C-alpha cells in the first residue's frame, strides 16, 4: 500500500508539471521535455556503464552511441516536432493520458489478479491480467474522454480512430516497457535512476512513451490524418 501511495503521488506530481507547462505555453512544454531528454540520456549513460564489457567495437558503438540516439533522442525530438511544428498538442496530451491511465490500471489489476506472467525473465511483475485489465479499461475510457471539448475539432471526431490510437499506443508502450526492462537486466540494475520515488528514474517513466510516440505518428499517418 505504501508503494502504491508513493507511486501515485509521484505520478500526480509528474503529470502536474506537464499540465502546468502545457497551459503556460507549448514552448515551455518543449523546454520541459528537453530537460527530460537530458536527464534520460544521462541515466542511460550511467546504465550503459554497467553493461558487461564487450570486445566487439561495433557492439560498444551500438550500446553507447547509436542506441540512445534511436531509442531516446529521436522519439523526444519527434514529440517536440509534433507539439511545435504540427501543433498537434491534443494528440500529445491524449497519448500521455492513455499511457498513464493504462499504467495505473495495469498496476491495479496486476496487483489484485495477476497470476500469469507475460515475460518473467524480463519483467517478472507484469502479468497478462494486468495487461488486459489496463488495455480494456483504457480503451473504454478513451471512448468517453474524447468527447471532452478539448479533444474534439474538425478532424479528430471519430471515436473509433481514438480507440484505435489507444490500442496502438498501449501495445507500443508495453514493448517500450519490456525494452527498458531488458536493458536494466542486462546492466543488473533495478531502476534507471532515483529521481522519481516509486518509479525510479525519468527513463523509467518515459520508457513506454519512447515506443508509443513513433507508433502514434505512424498510426495517424496510416489512417490518413
């Protein structure tokens, strides 16, 4: 219970910072994400220092240079591009709401009902019960949330498109969770950092987003928006 309370309070503080930045200015929001980017890269560098030493020079380059660019820097810059150039802040807000809601519901369902592990060798705490509980509740909630006036405009009015978006974001975000968990196991570390009590580091909080943002961009491109 104490862990759940700590995790919840940290999540509220994290979302409050994002919400405040958004309502002040989208440029302030970009600055916040740039700070998150810097911290995430720093956390990854510290994590990479714990990787088993490799004699393969190409593997070292992949681990220490190419991977952080592709996995961390590119998605966050893409998110900032989404916000500033495309002016699609409604999609960005929806993406974060979906991920946070899914994370919370998956944690609750997994804690109460979780018996069947998804990938015990990578992420022992993730269960199929938590995954489907989070998925179903979040997609259902998305149907109602998009009827709020903020998320509606002349283009994004189709409830099923938003539900499809939620599905794609959750699936991609889950793979993002597993990817970071695999890296942490490779480095034999529990968390990427300690800046967020109950969550770990900024990278632990953004791991699902790093896969969800590119997937979201592809999704809206495919459906023709």
